[in-house]
């Protein structure tokens, strides 16, 4: 299973009045990390579009917070696809402090959505191709 590990630094714009990360920023970081994980496996959103994939919309998200992240603090975020199901994927995120303490763990349940002109919505969830899943194997 391939992981994307990236360094983050808590900046002023990420913080609330108490100087800790305001929680919606974690969800922005999760979304960006998922995009970067796929891009690192040669699946940029442009490349997915060429394959008829409209995107990977969110079905469910969540996070469990352990230790607050404060202004100026360096963090590490590890992102990976935990589980592939027929038409969905579960992406996990783990954020740690420089000293190794867990800051939070989060997840995104995403659908694999393709262009479907014959559908009333113009799109539908489709089975995830095995060659896509294979790109994430070590």
C-alpha cells in the first residue's frame, strides 16, 4: 500500500483565536493530500478526466483529535488508501507532531464517479478498475 507523507507547518491563517488549528483546515489538508496521493501515482485529476472519471466525491468524512496543533508547529501527515471497495475507496490520514505524538486521525469515504450522459444526473458511481487499484500496491 503506497503512502504519501508530507510535512506541514501550522500558519497564522490556519489558526483560531486560541492559536490552534481551526478544524476545517484539516479537511482542506485531507482533500489536498488525497489529490497529491493520486497524482503521485500518475493519476492527476486531468489524467482521470481523460479516462472518463469525473471525480471522487465525498460520501462521509471524519476525524478524531488527540493533541492540538499550534501556530508555527511542524507536522507530518501520512495519507493512504486503506480500503478499496467495488465503487468506493476509504482514504485515511494521520497527522503527527514533530515529537511523534498523534495530533489526529481522519478519513474520507469517496465514490468513484464516471461520466454517464445516459443518466439523469449525467454521472454515476462505477466499479473501480483493477489497474487503478494496482497502482497503489507496493
